[in-house]
């Protein structure tokens, strides 16, 4: 087991596992942001493991997860909009989670791209990093929008009415 | 032994997520735990050096399963609500 694999395992244990606990417990306002954090951290774990196993092909799983993770979060936000509007998540905590995501992405992707050296692999890693940061930003915006809909109540969440 | 630590951790995660998915009774909450189970399974597959299986598991587990569950819940609830309204009328 080399340093990269050890780092990946540590991130799985100290990052993904607590986020998973957040996903499994509490209200939707806690679960949805935690789900976003969990996918971001798992993607970073995949990147570290790919480097640790010296298999550049494993980076593809992280790339797929960096696209599908935010998609899953948006799906939860869309389908649980009324629950999020009833109990909106704390503004400050949401911002702290997003900043934490950015810091984690930078802390993992930058050393990895330094280790990869200039070339195609480095560009791919940087693209994955940007996708992860963008996904985190988009998911936070979506949660904000769903929560804001609850503040200006009146009409129920869109899609929940109108066709009957 | 230290070489097997990541695989052991992946197995533990899958066991915990699987048990959680069985124990949670509310379908909406279950959809979260199911997506978690998908993610843990993908991590385990990657640790066992099967990235192609991990890819398909990611596609199914992280987005498709929760979508199916949540859509069915919404459909059932809407139907129940409209039936209740019809009874009242």
C-alpha cells in the first residue's frame, strides 16, 4: 500500500463515511447537501486510488461520478422540493459545505496533477477538478432556490399541482 | 494485512449501507440510503480492480435507482390524494 492508496483509504474513512452518516439520517434539508458532499469526496477517493494503483484508466470512474453526482443531487432537489421548502437548510452551513468541497477538490487534484506532470493526464485531472467544483456550486444553487421557494410560499412547488 | 485494509473498509461500508437500506422503512428516506449503497458498491468494485463494473454501478446506483423510487412515491401519493378528493365530493 503506497501513500496515494493510504490517502484514498483515509479519505474514504474520514470523509466519505461521515458524509454517508449525514445522508442516512436527519431531514431532507440535511440529506441533500450531504449527498452532494459524499459524491464529491468519493470521486476524489477514486482519483487517489487510480494514482495509487498506477492505473490511469480508473480516472474514468471519477469523471463519470463528477457528472452523475451533481445530477443525482439535482434529482433529489427537484423531487423533494416541497420538503426542502418546508425546512430549508441553514445558509451558513450550506456555504461552509460548499467551501469545504472546493478545498477538498483543490487539496486532492493539485498534488495529483503535480505528480502526473504536464501532459494529457494532467489536463484530464484538472477538468475533473473543475467539473467537481462546478457540480458542487450548481447543487448548492439548486438547494438555495428550492429553499427560497419556501420563503415566498403561495403556490406549491412546481410540478406538484396543475394537472388535476 | 495493510494491503487488504481498503477492501475491508469497502466491504464494511457496503454491509452498513445494505443493512441501513433494509432497516429504513420510509421509501423517500430509503432512496437516499439506496444511492449510498450504490456509491459504496462502486467504491468496493474499484478497490477489487473492476472499474468497468464500478462504472455501470455508478450509473445505476447514484441516479437511476433513486429516480425510480422517488417517481413511484410521487405517483402513488398523487393518486391517493386525488382519490381522497373524489371521495369527499
